[in-house]
C-alpha cells in the first residue's frame, strides 16, 4: 500500500491531510483491486502507487465538495463540477498512471 511520504514527496500531493490519508488509501486499494478483477491492469509499482495517490485525491475531493472548485495535484485535475459517478472518476484517475483496458481472459 502507498504511504503518506510517497504521496507528499513523490506524487507531490498536498490536498489530503495525513489524518485522512490512511483510511482513503485503504479504500483506493480496494477499488484498484476491483479494477484488477474486472480489467487488464498493467504498470509497475511506482505507477501503481501514483494511481493510488490520484484515486485518494478523488476520494477526498468527493467528501469535501463545495470547499474547492478544482485542483491540479500531481498532474491530475480534480473538479467538483464533475458529475460522473465516483467509480468512473476513480477509473479515470487510475488510468492517468496505469494501462487499464478490457482484455480477453
């Protein structure tokens, strides 16, 4: 699982406070595991950690709608005007760093 040090120093995130990070990291990890069951997912460890950080930002933004219009964190644009379902927003965030596609099993 990705840690807060990676989020701050490698992903260059500053949006999610450390207090909320670990809970959201667990949720992001569960969602990425779900994507891995449903799709072909490829990418190295660093790409996976970057994807998790982007997903954590999306999860945090979803909890704090109205406090911020948009943010650009670690190269991922987050907008509260986005009315797409949460799972779709998480998939888009993960695809920023990972190859995720429907494949033949």
